[in-house]
C-alpha cells in the first residue's frame, strides 16, 4: 500500500463562521437526529429515528436491505426533506440553515450522479470552487486527493470513462476537497477493489485522527467492526442498538449480534434441487 500525501484537515469551512446565529455549537454532537420520519406512499421508510453521533468518531450504520439507512442519511445531510423531526450538524439545523450546515459536511451519497463529461481533475476542482475555495488551494488539494485515491494517472480522463470503483473514488475526493468537519459516506467501498479500499480506509483514519467525524453505511460487518469505533444497527426504520462497537456486539462478533437483532435468517434446506450428485 502506498503512502498517501497529507490531506486537508477538517476545519470550520472555507467561508468562515456562519452568519445569522447558525454557527457550529462547541461541544455539540457531529450529527444529532431527533424523531426523523419519512414515508413513501404507504411505505414508512424511517419511523422516528433518534441517533447521536459523537464528534471525532468513526461511526458505522448497518442494516439489511430496505432498513432505511440511505433514507436516514439523506435526511441527515439535506438531500431529502423529512416528514417530521430534526437533523443537526454540529448544532446547526440542516433544514433551517442548509447553507451553513452544508459548509461543514462532505457527502458521498448512494448512487451518486456526477458531471461525468468533466475529467477527474476538473470535477474535483469544480467541487472545490463551488465550496468557495480559491484556485491555488483547489489545485493543490485536487492533486493531493487524486494521488491519495489512486487516480493520479487518470486525472485527465473523462469521468464517464471511469469504472464504477474509480467513480466512487473521485466522488470521495469531491466530498473531501473543502476539508469538512463531518464526512457522510453511503456504501463507500461498494465496487472498490481491495487495494483501493485499504487506501481509502487509511485516508479516513487520518481524517478522524485530525479531528473529523466519519459516518459510513455498509453491509460488510467485519469491515465495520475493524474500522469503526461506534455503530448503530437499523432495521425497518428503527434503531435497534447504538453505541460503541464493543457495547453493541456484547462479546460476540458484530455479524452474530446483527443477525440476532435483525432476525430473518432463512434456511436453504428446502432447495433440494440445488444439490449436486454423481449419480
């Protein structure tokens, strides 16, 4: 694994303190979700979720397919308006003060859509300029980030020609370029090869060591157990357990505890026709 260059350290955001009484609150949690609800037609995707994510933590959110993880993270980051409840980022209400809250957020959403007719370098540069950074700072950070995620050789390649894993990595670079205080990543390792995944984990660990907060959703229990210090188990729009990884897994592996909490395991014994035979 190659050594990553120094990355921009988490800070208050390129535009300085937020005006209008919407500045980050010292000592506040990185993210505080209170009573979040979201319904799609007759389907309740999130049913009153309460969750507190401490500042400086590496926080994993795990759950089965359809558990409400992506919907929760979308509401927490200002991408999807909740039917009820509040989402605070370092004490700033993201729906009452979206510009101020988003200054201190970096987001890698699920199924990210990018301006893929730009090159990788142009895309990260564009993301930095949108965040209010000056061009020399953007140029330096773009070079650092593309090298860190292993895209230095593909900096001048159009994003439309990137593989799924490369697209995920350049999207991560866009989320990091303004040195946010909180980084929210929805399935960041999906479609990413093992070497790149190891490099990304190193980047994220450096980021947390520098004072940032990472919130990551994943289906890979072993990865979350090794990478995160806190975890929440979500199913059917509810938080079933939350706390430090050791508290939640209660002396077992995280996967065993997850299955116990979520349930739903189905035996494959009835599919007799799948068995092979030499007859």
